């Protein structure tokens, strides 16, 4: 079955904020099996990200490999995503269809305002 992955383009005025600490992602939690990145074998984590554009705000659950998580990431910090991708999905279970979009980024970067970065 073909899998569609779409690169997410963000507007310049888009603001992103971490809404949670990284949470381990499980392949099978009952067996204690962590979800791993297919290419690097790095453990995967999910982070709630708040996306704000103008009058609109949304919460996105974004999967990030451990190697792409910045040190010191805390809820409320402004962040940027590196290579944010969206993958639509749908499942049929007991005659009911559920669907959504899975988000994945190669990394998160703490977004330091230019004035702070220059020591002003």
C-alpha cells in the first residue's frame, strides 16, 4: 500500500511552542518495545507542539527521534521544526473508520529571538 508523506510548509509568521516534555513512543508498550527510527535506530519521542498563525491555533503531536531533541526543552519554549512532514492515515476497526494526520520532524530547535541571541 502506498504511503503519502507531505512536506509541511510554514508561513513566516507561524509561531510554534512546545506544549509538553518529550514522551517515549512505544512500538509495543506491554512488551516494553520502544519505537525506533527506521534509518538511524534512534528511540522516538512525541512532543505536543502548539502552532499559532494569526487568529488560528492548533495542537500537533509531533514524533521526533531522540537525536533531534534539544537539551533543556521545556513546555512553553518557542521552537522550530526541521523537515516537518505530515502523513495522512486511516484505519478500519470493527466497522468504524478512524483517520488523522501523523506529524514527524527530524529535529526540534529552541527558537531564540534574535535580540537574545545577540546578547541584547
